C-alpha cells in the first residue's frame, strides 16, 4: 500500500498531557457504546470532550456511573470519565463524529446524526464490513460522511468494561476536513496511516474478518485457537483465499501476498481476543455476518466469482442467531 503518513504535520502530545491544540477537535461524538466505541472513547477522553451516543441501557448506565473501565495489555485497569446518553437533544452541534456501531445499526445511526451533526459537520465510519459509508452518505450527503479503516481491536467484558485487543493502524484518506480528527487520534496514541485508495485497506480487513469472525463465532473459540485445530486452520485459509479472489476480481491490490498466511498471522497476534461476532453470539445479539461474509457473496455474484464458503458461513451464523431470536 502507498503510505503517506509523513506528508503532513499534526501536533502530537505525550500521554498525560491534557492541553488541547486549536488544530485538534475540541469535542467529538462517538456513536455506539460497545467495545470499539468504549476503547476509542476512553483513549480520546483526556484530549477532548467525548460523548457516547447509544441505545444499550446497561451500557449507558455503566458509562454514566463509572465511565469506561479499560483493561490494557499489561492487565492494568484505568477508568476514563466521559459523557454517555441516549438523548439526541444532548448531542447537537457536533462538528465531528466517529461511527462505531454494528453495521446493522448504521441506518439508525445515520438518522440520529442528521440531528447531531452541525452544518458542515462530518461523520467518520470505522466500522466492519461493506456498505456503511454508502448508508451514511445516503442520509447525510456525500460531503458529511467519510470512510476510515481501523485495525484496533477490543473485547467487551461487560457494560462499560473493555479489554484492549490488537493494536494496529487506522487508515484514512488525506482529507483536509478530517485533519482535526487525525490530530485528536494521534494525540490519543492511535497510529494514523494515509492511503490514496482505501478500498485496498477495506478489502484487506474484510479478508481478515471473513477468515476469523464467523469461524470463531460458530466454534465458540478465541482467535488463537483457530490455529490449534487443523480443520479450523484449513477453513480459515480457504475462506481467506475465497474473499481475496473476489477482491482481486474487483481490481483491489491487497496489502499481503498470501491471504491465509496473513489471516493466520493476525489470529496469532490477537490470540486472546474474542472476535466481535463471537461476542455478539454470546450476548444473543444480531451479528454483522451480512455485511462481512454476506457482502463477499453479493460482490462475488456480481463479478461471477464463486463464494460457496462465505455463503455457507453466512447461512450457519444466521441459523445460529435464529436459535435464540426465533427469526
């Protein structure tokens, strides 16, 4: 991938320095109250006024009482106070928003952001799967929604309680509208990498998501356990290659040569993580299977590329969900 992270200078600060630069965002709205919203909210809160907007009652109650309780990689836990609400009237006038809800919640979030964003405000999606940007743009307009891709991971331990997972870059297009968000993310310790074309990063992450999320969800195992089972490891490689075939048919240049080897590498790096899809199934919640494996199936159909493994995983996860939702 063509990286441009050194082409601009955005002020950064040492951890613990809570002074704020006029070039960085003074406040930010985060749509969501789950694992990813919590970890981004926690790390951003020392450098800006952070508000989490959500509908999960238990999550909101915990965040309002304690803030985010974040368990770092070394096991140390720290609490980060921030604002959390379900009331749209408390979230108006924001210039910047991060969208960190599940893909099936994007349409509702877009409706909420119509009320919450200031004129000229912009929402940055860092969600899994395909189609989130288009859903936001349909409601907000093309100029008020932007795409990013993050490889940061987190595991939700309970309402308002999250454990840091895999650490990695957040990819964005070099866009002057997003520089205040970039400054804030960098000050909070996130690595930001600029790309000419985010489709490569989107599909690179999708290969990883299809190779890890549905298999761990169906087997009820952590990421690293995929490599301890020969059949699971083989399936991981097969679905990663299938997704990569669709990406290549689209003309995407993936950021790795061997999809199976790369996904296995990520599973090894995030060995103790519970994938987001496994966490969803454990809570009896809807999953993002249609925006992940299902998106690959739809793209494959349009390009004439067979995707039987992704299709099977999509059906199995949906069947598993139906056992406790009745849908």
